[in-house]
């Protein structure tokens, strides 16, 4: 039921109903949209490269933090400046001295990173060389930070802060790998 | 008398997009492809919906230049938001909501800019009408073109209510949801719009 009953209202309703529902926009509108999408896509890729680099820096910063924590929480003889000795994968298999919970988590992280690494290797040809360089640098920093955290944890297995740094370094490495694979389209 | 909604939406086009079921199925596939970054699929979606969106933007903005910019804003935003489009509403309704939001955001920006330079604002809703500063220009011949002109000359808030409810056929509740207006305020604006249009068109 309609609330408008006067002849004027009826006439207005008729005119309104006769208005065209569609009006074609000028052809240049789509060109402008397409150009803006392209520009945004390019900016997004640049931004993702920056985020990859930032993730690497974050891992490096957490590695430094790890050293500080180690220095403060244990006597220097046990915890000072534990240098990275090997890749996390090699360390995980050769020296299973982490607490069982962390060792089990590390196995999960290793499976994830290996799967992502395989995907990235398959698609790396579609990435710009500068992006590949950024990714590789970030991954090297991540591996170094993980190895450092792992070594510190082996010396001080009950240190909760070290455990948190250890897992967060793995998560950041996975984040770097995931972002990199998203940047690289399927070939 | 038939309601505005039934006048605007003919019985043979039950879906708000105006697309037939087969076209809708094709549209779903295009949405899926566009979500995955397929710009060609998005271009086809654009061509399916641009006419409806431009008509809405033209009537909401009251002038073609801003309407073109609104269409552009709408589809660029839609491209970015498409991964979050869940299909609860039709794509047309979703695009219309984006267009209305884009317009409201522009109006808020204009208002802030106007406040900075201390311009006099429209007494109706703080927005300036593009053609007649809140007054409807007298129009003698009641044709569709005259109605378009009269709609364009309505104060912006009143025009928005009229276009969304009377022209596009959205319910009071839907328009209230899109614009953030209370339904009471919306009804008052619709009443005012009708009065102004009837007077302007000498109906």
C-alpha cells in the first residue's frame, strides 16, 4: 500500500518509475579505473618488498634482543654471545637437546618452511631480482637468529623468553616465505 | 496505487541486479576470477554493472564530473574489497553501498575543507547543493529530463534519500543502513523531497 495518494504524488511516482535505471558512463572511466588498479598493484608489490625487508630487520632485532636476554638471565660463562653454528635443520637433527615441546614444535616449523621453500623455488623466476635478493637476505638473517636462539636454549632450556624468541623467529621466517610465495604468481 | 518499489522494479526482474539467473551464475564465476586478481573478469563485471552504478552516482552527485569520479572510486574500492565480498547481498547492492559510502566520505572531506575556509554551509544538512544552493529551481515542463534536473537541484541529503528509496527502490531500513540516518529522519527527508519536486515540476 502506498502512503502517497494525491494526483501530484501519483504523477511524481509515474515520472520516477520512468527514469532510466542504467546510464552508460563515458568510456574513459574504465581506462581510468584500470590505470589506478595497475598503479595500486605496483605500489602493493613495492610495499610487500619493504615488508619483507622489515620482517628481516625484525628478526635481526630479535636476535640482538636474544643476546641481551641471555646476558641478563644467566651468568656470562653460560650465555654470552652464542654464535650460530649450523642451519636450523641440521641442528635439529644432529643435536636434539631442546626441551621435548620445543623440539616437537621445531619439527612442525621445519616441515612448513621446507614446503614453502619448495614452492618459492618453483616460482622464483617470476620474481624481480631485487625481490629475490631481499627474500634471501631476510631468510639468511632468520636462519642465523633461529640458530642463535636454539644454541642459547640448549644451554638454558627453561628460559621462557628464549623459548618465545626461538618460536617467533621461526614464525617470522615462515611469514617471509609465505609473503614471498604470494608475491610470486604460479607459473 | 502501486508502491514506488514495484513501480521501479518490474515483476519479470526479481533479482535486484536486474540480471537473469544464467547471467547471475556467470557473474559468480566472474567474481571468483576477479577475487583471484583477474582484471579481465573484473572488467566484465564493470561492464555489467557500470550503467546502474553511474546512474546512481549521477543522481546522487547531481553532476557528471563528480559522478565519474564516484564510479571510479567505487570500482577501485570494489576491486580491493572483493576478497571480502561474501555474496550476502547482490553485487549491485554491494556496489551501491560502496558508491554511497564514497559519496558520504567525499561530503565529509568537503565539509572539513569548508570548515577550514569558513564557508557558509547549507542549512539543511551541512552540504552544499551543486545547482541551486538548497532551493529547487522552477521547472515548467514535467518530463523525465526535468525530473532529473529537479532531483539534481535537491539539497544533497534529501536527494540521497529520494534517489535510494524512490528511484533505486531500497526500503527505508536499507537506506537508513546505507546512509546512517534514523528512519524517522529519512521519512522526513523523503516527504520534503516529494514536496520540493512536486513544486518544482508544477505537478
